[in-house]
């Protein structure tokens, strides 16, 4: 450590009721790490006791003041754990904060997690960073945050609601992704993509059990009805990644054997966005290249061969010298032409 940060803050908010720490009008010294945690604990308790006032409508002045102070207090904790950009965090200060955070007969960790739904987006981000940092802090060589989570596994359901494949909340991802706030939207999609691509064997097993509803939701909510360009492009790109993953080969064959799916991607080839057209092409080529192509797929490709060949002739990416794309396009054209020859035989 090159320096030792001990955060300086203004006057503390006076607590309510017996046993709450009182602060003078002026403070001669900053709060200690333990005092910061106690302060945040008092504020979180107040917010949770008055949570009905956090949901809709105008908050009363007292609650609004506590919410503001809570945000400041959480930033204080983050400053102790991460430093301020100029000075490194102080190891002893981090240890003191962690010990107080997980002091016996207190439930600060749980309360902070439960309160996430009542604080603003920036404070949610700060809480996330605090929680993440606490997972790495040791007290007497023990990872106390990990021990706490092991003893309180229900918190994982709160933290990861909808973030695991087998969770009953997983389907809500398709709605959360369409949340109007772009920061939340992009964060949810990033997590969704991670779930769909990181643990390949688990994902393949998930698809084998949930194929029908998953792709019905995926196509209807992320590709067909989504008006947001970001969602549609990212969704088609993710679909391509899913289908091209070797462990999902059975899923890919099943997906590209559906005439409804084929029509979706043929229509996407006509999208006004070139970027979406290109992503759709990378899925469309799988229908054409499928060696187990059902007769109904072959029939649709033959019926539309002239239009497809005209489209592909001038179809290109923004990067004019994309050799891989041009090679794929040439292969697709060749396969479509071969369908014509096969029909004449």
C-alpha cells in the first residue's frame, strides 16, 4: 500500500430512538470505519421501516433526507474499501469496516441487499461495489462475507433473482431487457449473454429441457417485437453465437429446421439496418448449409431463390473488404444454386 486513506466526512445524521449514536453540530474528526457502518446501518433500518414511503408518490422530507444520507454513507464505505483514486485503501481501515459490517447479532449485509430496490441507480451501483469488495476482505484470515453467505443462502436468491438458469425468475429477463433505461437494459443484456454463453455444458442441458418456451420468448420479445435497435441487433448476434457453439449442435439443427424461424431471418435480411441484416445473414446461412434440411425449408428456399440471389449479389458489409463474409456469401449462393439444379434432376 502506498498510502492510507481515512475518509473525511461532515456531520453525521442524528439517529432516532434510544441506542442510536448522536452527533454534535460539528465534528472535529471523521468517522471511523466502524462508525461509518453503524451510521449506514441506522439509515438502512430507517428506510426499511418506512419503505412504503419509498414506493411511488412524494417522499416526506425526513425520509428523503435519510435516503440522501444513505447514499452518502454508502459512498463513504466504498471510499474506505477502494481508496479515492489518489491514495490506496488502508488495510486496517478495511479490516475494521468488515468486522463491524459482519459483527455478531447485526444483519447489515442482509439489510443492504434488501434495500437495493428502494435506492437510486447510482446508489445501487455503489452497493454492488461494496458487496463485491467485501467478498475479498479477510478478518483473522477468514473470508467473513463468504461465510455469511454460506450461512444465509437465501440471499443468493435475492441477489441473483433471475440470474440463474434454473431460477423461476429466469423468464423475466426477456422483460427486464426491454427496460427503458439504457444503462439497466445493457447491463441486463450483458448478464443474459453471459448466462447463455459462459458455462457451455450447463447451457446445452438447459436448452434440451427448455427449448420450446425459450426460443418462443427469444424470437417474439427480443427479435420480432423489440423496437429498440440495440436489443434487436444484440439479440440476433447472441442467437448466432448460441447456434454456432459446438455444444449446442443439437439445438442448432432443431432451430434451423423450423420454417417459422427461417421466415423470421429472411425478413431480417430486409431490415433497414445493415448491421442487423449482416447479423441475420450469419443465422440465415445455417438454414442453407443444414445437411439435414427438411423438405419445407428446401421448398421455401427454392420458392424465393430468385429474390435471394438478387439480394445476395449486391449484399455487403460496411467493411467492404471482409473476406470471411464474402466467402460465406459465396457459399450460400452456391448452395442456393445447387437447390435449383437438384430440382431439375
